[in-house]
C-alpha cells in the first residue's frame, strides 16, 4: 500500500540527512578546524639580535648560533599540550632562511651553527614526523634582504620565491599548512601568488594555505584581523571580501566574516604567548598566564576560529620553561572543563526534530559522527534539557555540523530552577553564528533545566554538540 500520510513522509525524511546550505568546507579545511590549536614557532636571526622583531635583512649570518637547538623538545611540548600541528618561520621578513637554500647565501649554510651544515627546517619536520604532529611552513613573502639587492624587482623576486617554495614543498615531506603573511607584501600582486600557488598545490595537494591581501583568492583560511586573539561576534566562516573596513577602520570582513558570503574561508587567529613574536629574555616575566590563554581560547576557538599560538624558541634553540608550562597547563584545564558536560545524563525534549538517527540526544553523546537535525523547512525550535539534579555552571558550548554549512543565525540560552520560570543568560541572549565551536562564559548559575532556543536560521538546524560546563579552577 502506498503511504501518503504526513507521518510516513516524516519517517522517510528522518532517514535522510539534511542538504548542505551555502558554501561548505573542503577536506583540508575540515581537518584544520578539528585541530583547534596550532603552534607558531617564530625563530630565526631576529632571535639573536637585541630586541628585534622585524629585522631589516642586514644582520650578519654569523650571529645565528643556537647552543642547544632541539626541535624534539618543541614538539614534545606540543604533545603534552594536545597541540597537533606546528608552523615554523622558515623565512621571516628579514629574509634569513632556516634551511640551506641553493638560491641565497643569507641562510644557515653561512651561519656559525654546525659550521654551516645545519638545517633547522629538516630538524623541525623530522621531529614533527617522529611525534605524529603535522608540520607547517611560514615562508614570508616580504623579504627585506632581497630588497637590498641593487637589481631587485618583482619579476626577479617572483622567480626567487618560486624556487624557494619549491625547495620546501618538495624536499621536506608532507607540509600541512603554508603561511603567506600579508605584512609588507603589498607590491606582491595576485598574479605572482598564482604562480606560487601552483607550486604548492601541485606538490602538496593536502596543504592548507593561509592567505590575505593579494593571496586571498588562493586561501583556504584567512587572517582574523588582529593579533590580540579576539575574533568577532559573530564570526562567520563565509566571506565575499576580506578587505571590508567599517567607519572606525576595523577590518570587518576579516574579523566577522560575511553571512551569506559566496566563499568558505574561515578565520585563523594568530597571537603570541609573549608581547613579542620573537624571543627576548626581557619578556620572561610577561608570558601570558593560563587564565589569559583560556580567555584567548574562548575568543578564538570558541568563536568559530582556529588558534595559532606563538611559542618562540630562545637563543639556545629551546622553548622557555614558562611558555611550555603554561601551554601544557592550558590543555589540562581545557580537558578538565570540557570533558565534563553537565547535561550528559539529561532528559531531552525538542520542538523541532527530524527524528530517527538525527534525534536531539545526539547533542550529548560525545560522538563526532552523530548530530541532531530539525525538519526540512523548519529553521527554528527549542531544546530543553532536564538534569537529574541541579548543577552549577559558568560556560556553555555549541557546535554546528560545518559540513552542512552555516544554518542557525540566531540563538539564545536560558536556565530555570523549576522548569517554569526561565532566566535568560545575558551573554547568550542574542547570539548569531555557531560554526565549528562557539563558547560563552558568564557568572555562575545553578539550575536543573537548560533551554537552547534556535530563534533564526537559513536552513533546518544541524548541531553536533551542546553542553554546559563548570570552568576548572586552574583556568581562573
């Protein structure tokens, strides 16, 4: 017998996944998002000058001479801190190269270190491989040393940079991310990047490309507009142009993205654990505390971004103990906090459910392969969680199914002691984006009932996770 009833139609729909809405991430972007934190290693000739962060390309190569360089120590710290990828500044804007490039004398082959026979990039990628960490390369497009050459022009530099990026993309195994800094690189036009892009993509098809300014058309991920760790609210992974400035001069298209944009280019948040990007011993007492790092985590990873946290090696070629200790302590605090979803044993009631394998209980199962979805054509709804007993919590986290695109565009969270009188959490009263992960912190509340209200959307909701948590004391 043919079934034409509404109930039968809903049953069929429950077995079918929602259709994606708008731009969605490619596989490179999906894996990049899942790593959440990447380490940045600003290291080079600047490390050996006195309080220099932007060298002029004039320092003698002889001053580069680490006494105890150990990239394995760097990567062991990452393993302890649960960080699964790292990026090294193979060449910063000063132009000094951490590998023995065939195309310049301004590199380690003319340094005092290992009598010119060393290769920091090789030691870095080998350490990453040994410990199962993804290796990334920062090859600064702007090069002040090359600008000193009397015959410098952009055409000759295009060939020089192409030769160097080919060395790095062909001689060091898998490269997970390459970083095209926009600082000082205004003269490098999009056609130049088009040639360099071909080299990256042909040799490293799985490599994530960080781009900005004129390299933007080739970018998998974008800069988020500041170096303080503060992503916008909202922060969409979609955008049309990353050069939109508001009246105050803020780069809105970077920091907030563009809802309904035609390209999926999520934000990467770069910030240093110290005031400077390169190591200076004067800053040993200015390393960001665990509480400060947690703040940054919540406004980067917790604002639909990935955190690129700089850990600058010192003149020995080692990470300073304070930097290592704080980043490891951050991981322990994150695990203690977000490893205990206080809603995990709740009863769940929902007003908009696709049913079947897309039920709202999937929000609590800690399984990244399952998710809750609403009915096609119904973009709003409420999910009410009844806890076994009252709990005290001070933060919440939601995660959307990014493979299905940005869907929910308005949401709020309330709490209740009795299930009748509801109190809105002010910090979670008019939220917009969710994306890969959205975290909200607030003054502690004690409640037995929590209500997630999905108030607006472009398509039916699809969420991996929702939870409330009590911040571990180590993060305060």
